[in-house]
C-alpha cells in the first residue's frame, strides 16, 4: 500500500484552505452606505465632494503606519509604482535598479515611464534585493533603486539607504507583499522616498484592486493632479507661472476606500496571528533535516512563509517534485520561489523594450527559483489554527520518511 498521497495514500490534510478574502458584514455595510450616499467616485463636478472615504483612508493609514507625510490611495500598486517614478522625475535615459525575484510589475514599472531596467541580485539570506549587488550595478545613469520586500520579508533598508545616499539615488519600496512589516522597528514604505502597496484580491488587505503610495511632502510633485488629469490647484499656480504639470488618473474609488477602511485595523491583528503561527511552524521545521530557515524580522508579516529546501536531505529529489508531493498531501498553497515566478529577466512577461538581457544571470535568484526556495501562502494558511502549521511539518516529515517511495514513483 502506498503511503504518500501522490501515489494514492491518505493525505495529511483533506479539507481545503479557507477562501481568500473573506467578505465581512462591515465591508458590505460600508459599500452599501457609500452607494446609498451616491458617492462612488471621489471627485464631483464641483470639486472634491463626496463622502470622503479616500480622505479618511489616507488619515487612517498614516495613523496606523506612521512615518510618511502622505498616503495617496491609487487604483493599484502598479499605478503607485508609476506615480512614485513620475514624482521622482524619472524618465527616458535613466536607469532603475530592480531585483529579479519579484512579481514582474516591479520590473515593468520603470518601462512605463521610459526608463531602463537594470537587474541586481537578491541576497542569499531572505531573497530581497542585496544592497551590495545594488552598489555594484550603479552607473552614471542610475537614478533610482526599486526594491521589493518579497513575501513580507524585509530588504536591508539601513544599508540600502546608505547606498542611496552615497550615490544620490531615489529609493522606491515595493511593499505590495509586505503591508505592516517592520524592518528594525520601522514600517516598510517609510524608509525610502516612496512606498507602494497593493490591495489586489490576493493580497493581505484586498479591495478587489487598489494601491497606496506613501511619500513625504518634499517628494510630492502634485498630489491630486494625478487624479484629475491636471485639473487641480497646483496646476493653476503652475500655469500662472507659465509651467505645465502633467496630470493623469490614478485614483482609487470611494467603494474601494470604504472596504479598506473596514479592514485596516483587522489587517494589523491578522499580522500578529501570522507571526505567531510562523514562529510555531519555524520551530517545527527546525527539527527536520534539510529544511532551512529564512531569516526574518520579528515584526514582519507573511504574504509567503518561505523555507529553504536542501535536496541532499531528500536523496536528491528536486524541489519541484517535493512540492508536488507536498501539494498532494493537502498542503497545496505553495509558491515555487520567493515570488512564485522565474527570475524576471527571463520571464515572458518582462518587456525589455529593445534592450538585451540575455547575458543577465543572477546566481542567487536562479538558485532560489530552481533549487532552494519554497513558499507557503501566508495570506490564508498562516491565519489558520496552530494544528494547520503542524500539518505542514507532519507532511514534510512524511515525505522524507517515504522518500524512496517518491523516488520509485518518479515520473509516473
Ligand atoms: C511585488 C509586487 N509588486 C507589484 C504588484 C502589483 O500590484 P497590483 O496588482 O496592485 O498592481 C504585485 C502584485 O502581485 C506584487 O506582488
């Protein structure tokens, strides 16, 4: 009789993980209220009318995650990234350094403003952009570092800011997967010049779509100019001075803001549930040979809980085959790498805009993707009871104990 579920044995877990995101009564009520008030959009014909959910969200966000002057609600993290680059005045001829281990949006953003993307490798400990690799990649055209706190784990922001200061660079933090994470006691999105967050449906605080840009007054080129195609007070002043400020529409709707306001406090509570579960899971995984820890900050969130797989302790079974076996055991919310993506420079979704990236090779990102890094979706899995964490460890132990069975069934 086979033991492993992949071969027809009984899985460790049979029940599905909860559907994400749950929809709460408070959110339904908030949306209904805004609709009843007839204020689904932020701007009325007569100016900034409406129920001001977005304004309330700006204030509530800054109160919960202090450290920046402004929080601008946007239509997505993609638009927040673009806005950050535009606010920094980055465009054609400029280079922006990005990591290869991310969702490709981080690498596409510079192209959106006509800048060139340069890749620097991630650090071998937690797969976030490595400050030393960044410094080595700087040229006379480099204008910005666009780093990613991948999975909720934090890039080494103190070192990154020191590099940026030495070379007079703008720092944009892609916090799409890290809302609520703190690095060395300070919230991500408040270390660099700009912080960009995502509220898309799979993220830690979803409103279907949505994003947030955090920034200081000094770095703000025009605030609502970005919501009104240039029809705003700052533009009137600029035109009077013979200047023109570009405007476009990056706005979040009042409906999204109402949902997010109903979720904001809960997001912080959920972070602590994830942290507690991560600690328990980590202590169980520490007992398993061949499963390595990914260093973490004590107050970081877990969009993905990552661990390092050493095939040598599993008789050479490749991590992808191991992950298939784990999924069959019912632990099926897995990431194939830090970002669930191949290194971005070889992604079919990365648009090089005529530049040749065929010689780019980041060994740490490659090793993470091909051999080492496995993530468990922290969004829903790490919100479960402690027994769900035990199931994960039990499933890994079961596979290890029956590794010969997995090897003999390989390829079937
Ligand atoms: C690291 C990262 N950056 C940016 C984005 C883009 O976010 P959005 O879908 O809100 O545009 C995502 C979304 O998956 C992401 O994971």
